[in-house]
């Protein structure tokens, strides 16, 4: 009787773990990504949502692809930002003025963490792709309102 109870419990647990694994697993093939132009960035930027919804509460993952020479003016976010460079070069600095000489350049495999509310900027000397891991909802506030592409 005891063996039957133990086997039944193990069977139920295996179903639960199997279902949980299915609900908590996702893959994304690079060739299958759907790229679109985000309103919050200047013309030329493209974004692909990998997981989650940047407009809702919860974790999301996106990729940002930009052309050579692309710049993101000084801004802040309402959430922490984790950035991994997948290709190209990602220049990042802190402060109210975009100053390439006071920034760090990261190559593929490089990582940057920016705490919520920290004023920072980015620039890309070559075509690049970065991946962002963030807890939403997403937001960006430009230091200089004239830099906000949504208002141009």
C-alpha cells in the first residue's frame, strides 16, 4: 500500500514537473525574429521581442539592431537594464551629454548593467545588435525632450 502511494505521488510529481517545464521553456531562432521600428528610438533602429511584453509588468527580452553611427541621446529608464552585445560595438556612457570619449566600448560578449533612473547614452560605431533583459513595463525618458523621436 505504501509503495503504491509513493509511486502515485512520484507519477503526479513527474506530470507536474513535465507541465512546468513546458510552460517555462522558450526558444528563438535568429532567422525567425520579427523586426520592427521602435517609436522610442531614432530612424534606423529595429527591435525584435524575444520573450515577454515590454509594455506589461514582468520580465522581457528584446534585441535592438542599429546601423553604424547610430546614437541614443542621454536618457533614463524606470527599470534596471541588462545589456549583452551580440555583434558589433556598443558604446555606453553616463551623464547628461553624449561624449564618446567618456564612454566604454563593448564588443560581442560584453555586458552592461544600468540601474533604473541612471542617466546614460549609447552609440554604435558599426552595425550592431544588443540584447536587453529587463523587467517591464519598458520606458525611456530623454534628458532633452527635443531628442525624443516620438515628438518629432
